[in-house]
C-alpha cells in the first residue's frame, strides 16, 4: 500500500496559485458609470447615517473619493478592488478604480465602503494630477474605522491631509492599511 502525505510546501504553493487564478475574476468585472453613481450615492447616505460628524467632514472637504463595495479576498495572498467616483463640490468629476495586493497571514472575504476626504487643495490636486496615485506613498492617510469614536475635523486636519473612513463592513477579514493601495482614473 502506498501512503500519500501532504507536503506543506505543495499545500502552500497550491493555495498561492489558487489565489492568483481566482482573484482576477472579480477584478475583471468593470461597472458602468450609472452603476457606480448609484453605489456612490448609497454609500454617501450610509456614511451620513453611520459616522458621527459625517456632515462636518464633508463640509470641509476639498474633494471626496467614494469607493463603495470594495471587495477583499485572500488566502495568504490577498487582493482588494473596487470602483468609485471623485466628487468635488458635490458633483462627480472623475471615476477611479482601487487596487491593493498583499501577502501574509490572512484568509477570508470582506466588503466595505471607503470614503477618502481630501482636506487640502494641495492633496486633491496631487491626487487628480497623478496617473496612479498611491495611498501611503503620495500622501499620508489617517484611517478611521466607523466603529471607533471619531475625532474632530480640526484634529484630523492636524494629523493628515487625507482621511479615509471605512464603514459598512460585511464578511470577515483583517483590517485595512493604505500601504500598497493604488488608484487609477477610469476612462469614461
């Protein structure tokens, strides 16, 4: 009788390859601008309901990047992606995609809404002029989870020129970091 044992290296390699083959399927499903606009409007309404002081943050914003239903999936290797819109003066000016790749001890699936508030004109202009803006690289970001007590607008302004709010989480996976996050303008 031949006895088969599971080689840990082969198991790791199989999980890694499975992640690489399955994750791009979700990334490839692009949304139309009408679908993005509807998702953005719903995410903004949720933001106003779920985050204390949301209207104050929006009132001082030079621009607001809304990334609704951002999906994160992974098993050791993870990918995170979503489509959204940049609003200036309450009007959509451009559409963007968000992409993140990471490796490490992680497993799971999660969806969440992200709102990036540009508190200075300089931060907004830098974002709009970039062909592939990297969060944490091109600008320091303060990340605020909606489940934690929020800070005043003045406190957030003193910490960073861009504030990211994470809310409406569904599923189970670890936290979020801005490092490695890339935003690219969609052609519309």
